[in-house]
C-alpha cells in the first residue's frame, strides 16, 4: 500500500509505502538521526485507538510524569486539529513502522 498527497498543483507526492525505509529527523532541516521501515498502512476512525497505543502516539512531555490517558490524548488532538475534533471521529492514517534495532 502507498499513501500519497495530492497538492493543489503538480503531481501527487508519495508520503509512505510499505516496505520502504525513510530517514527520521529530530526537527525539520536537521541531520538525519536514523531510519524507519514502514510495515503497514491502514485507515481507521480516530476513536479506534487503544489505550495501549497511546504512549506511542504522544509521549508525555519531559516535565510531565503523568501517564498518557485517553483524555490527555483527546485534548492534545483537539488542540492540533480544531477542524477535525475528537467527537467527529475522523478517519486517520495509521502508519506502522519498525526501527532498525527492533
């Protein structure tokens, strides 16, 4: 499976493809810190996320010792995506990957 993004102008841009390896940067424009390999891609409703998956989605900030909860994730999601809030249960892309050392 392949995920592409269609810009308003120009050809579609490939974002991810299963089996391909991609560089990972700490921040935009920084040196590559490592690589990941995409193992699966699927679409699912946002609210299908399990409590076990929450820590991988949004780890707590270093200053927070609190465990990631569904409520914390929902609040953070809504702050990042005000046009697609949690109650609307939008479809999201789930991209699973493995690290080279996993």
